[in-house]
């Protein structure tokens, strides 16, 4: 596989980053994941806009322009022959001469950019979407700026491990009694045809897929309510689902061992998945 590191396209085995890079030492960095369908980028402009916001919130500069990012993404997709899969991009605050908590001067320490692809044939036609996923609920123990897409993914990894050990597929995190989001996705329930999802704030990542799905739902005259919901309410919902760049829309059929409805994906989530795939494919670049 060819990867991109700070200006160079290299075989992955030749790619190197300094051990002093603050991404490595302090998880001081941000990332984006963009999916690829039909060899094209899905929701790319949204991902770049969020990347710019994450960087600004952390007073970090991108080493390249958004036009360069598009070119790098396209070059890697082409070189690696990706028809369906993902492009992962990460910008970290670079490698100052010494480890220090204070941010280094960006003129002396340029940020690092790493981009690589992941080949995932069958991403759109994922059999998991027919079956639906099982989630457990766990405490949300992450920091207070989840709206910034940082590479500090230790707690979400622990959450996925808790889910795995419990025989489930993922975990929904709960703060002050209300669901925030999944470990790597936004969370929704459906009751009486109405789609309910937590409103945007610093408590959740502002999902790019979320924004698109809510727009498509409104266009399809589906009712959407952005408000908090509890796990108790979710267990009594007709349906539930998640959204993310790599899963699109994925039905949730079980929460903490309790089946939702008849334990099958239902109507709303599969319909939204279909609309999302169709519309985002048309708009792919
Ligand atoms: N919430 C969290 C915590 C995530 O990590 C992600 C994606 O990785 C999402 C939500 C979904 O965001 P997007 O739709 O932009 O992929």
C-alpha cells in the first residue's frame, strides 16, 4: 500500500514519523475518515470543513490547503485501486526538539500530515446492515470537548472492548442519564415514526453523516427531534440506529440484551440507509 507522509508518497513500510511527534507522545492531533464508494469520496467537503474546525479549536495549522487534501486523497485512492473503503487522515502538532506541555511555535515545529487508505470491499453492501447491531450502555468517561475529532481514542477503544466482552457489537455512552453517542458513531432512536437524536454540543462529535442523514430525513418528510434520550427510552423505542462515515446508517436491534420491537432492523433505518447511499453516491467526488 502507498501512504502519504509529510509531502511524500511512500510504501507503508518506508513511512516514518518522529518519536517526538506530539501525536505519539500526547495524542495531540486530529483526524478524519472519509469513505470511498465507486472509487469516489463521500461527503469530502464536510470532512474537510470539520477538520478545519477541529484544527482551529486546538490552535493548530494544516500543513496543506484543502485543495491539496483533495488531491492527496484522490492520488491514494487511485494508486491503491480503492473502489470501496476509507481514507484516514491525521494531523498532529509535529515534533518539537523537546517534550513540553506548552504548544511549540508553529513556525519552528510544523504539524505532521499522514494519510492512508483502507480497502473494504462490500462496505455499502454490508450484511451487518440486514441483521442489525447489538449495543450495550456504558458510562461516558471521555473529556469535555468531544466536538473536536482528536486522536485520543483510548476510552472509545475500551468501550468497544467492553462491548466485545459482553458479546455485543458496540457501546452507547451515557452521561447524566442520557445517551451521548456510540464509541465511533452518532446514536438515534425511532418512536412512532419520529427520529430522535441528541442535539449538537461539546458533548458529541458533530457527525458529517449525521448532518446528511438529518437533511435527507427532513427532505423525505420524516419527523426529526433533536433532544436527549435515556437508555430506558431507547429500550422501548420501535427502532434505533447509528450513523458514521464508515457504517453510513446501521440499524441497532438490541440494547443491553433487550430486543427493540421484534428484534429486526425495522423500516426507518433501512430506508435512511438506502437514501443516504443513493444520494451521497450521486454527490461523491
Ligand atoms: N461520534 C464519534 C465519537 C465518532 O468517532 C464518529 C466517527 O468516527 C462519529 C460520531 C460519526 O461521525 P461521522 O459521521 O462524521 O463519521
